[in-house]
C-alpha cells in the first residue's frame, strides 16, 4: 500500500496519518515531523530547514526530495508507506513518481482532507497554545495557507486525472474522519 495524504495546514493529516498507517501496518512518513526532529537536534538539515519553516515557506525541493528518498529506502517502507505532506510541489510529484517506479510499484491512492479555512485557523491557534509549534503564529499560519493554495492545490487536479484522488471531508470527530478515509480507501487496490 502506497498512499499520500494531502490537505491544507491543520486539516488533520498528521492525526489521521498515524491512525490509518497503523491500520495498514505501514509507516507514516511526515516530512514536517522529520524536519522538526532535525531542527530539535540542530543537525545541518535542521538548520537549513528552519529558516523556511519559521517563515511558512516550503523547504527547497532538492533538500526535501533527498530526505524522502533516503527515508523510503529504509527497510520498514519496503512493503509500503503513507506519506503525510509530500509531495507538495509539481517537481516533488515527478520525483516521487521516479522513486516509486524504481521499486517496481505504483501509487495506490491520494487522500485529500478538506476543511474550511475558519476551522483550520481555529485548530492551529488552539494547537499554538497547547504545543507551541514555532510556525503556529497568526502570520505564519496565513502564509502557510497561501503557499498551500499556490503550490500544492494544483496537485489535486494532477492526481484526479490519474484516477487516484479520494476527497474526504475532514470536519467532525477524529474517529468519524478516520472511518471516511478507510471507506474511501476500500476501493483502492493494493499494488
Ligand atoms: P507540516 O508539519 O506538514 O505542517 P502543515 O502542512 O502546515 O500541517 P500541520 O502539521 O500543521 O497540520 P496537519 O494537517 O498535519 O493537521 P494535524 O493533524 O496536526 O509542515 C511544516 C513545514 O515543513 C512546512 O511549512 C514546510 O516548511 C516544511 N515542509 C513539510 N513538508 C514539505 C514538503 N513536502 N516540501 C517542502 N517543505 C515541506 O491537526 C491540526 C490540529 O487540529 C491538531 O491540534 C489536531 O489535534 C487538531 N485536529 C485534528 N483532527 C481534528 C478534528 N477532526 N477535529 C478537531 N481538531 C482536529
Ligand atoms: Mg502535520
């Protein structure tokens, strides 16, 4: 099973990715989480990524692509993976296509979580208080939303045309959303 989760900041990608990946017994790979872990450990990658993350901008494709390539080469991802927050640009789509083709597999499905902007801001503002993530400030939240609209929304059409898109309503209780995702993926055939 090779699936992707897309959706604007705060849509619930990370929350749902952990649960759904557990359900399928595959690793949930979050580019945002890997970057944050590197920032916390003050690695070279972390220092480079932090400048972009703190401003709500995307980390350059070359850096992100290499990081994902290394991660999905790890043994636990051999049987499949759930990517949370990658790809986010058209260049990343091409890169991922190459990575998957190289292993002789194919992408099975793309889940897009939809949530209206007012709820998104409410969720991230609430998280700012509980977790204090560096990029959950009002200005940076707004910029992350703009960057998503400009650079990532166009990917939805790409995957729709490939017949891979599962659009899922992300509003409601976490368990309800999980069930919708599993229902949407029930039609997806494993490669
Ligand atoms: P990333 O960490 O992926 O952040 P994001 O896309 O802004 O999304 P979030 O993690 O904020 O939201 P989410 O959709 O995961 O929702 P969550 O489950 O947390 O990326 C951070 C940065 O890293 C980027 O800005 C960029 O700089 C860089 N980056 C990452 N990937 C990159 C890439 N591919 N290319 C280049 N740069 C990249 O939920 C949000 C909140 O809502 C939580 O508090 C949660 O508890 C709550 N919640 C979840 N579900 C529900 C529900 N159903 N009802 C009510 N509350 C809910
Ligand atoms: Mg997340």
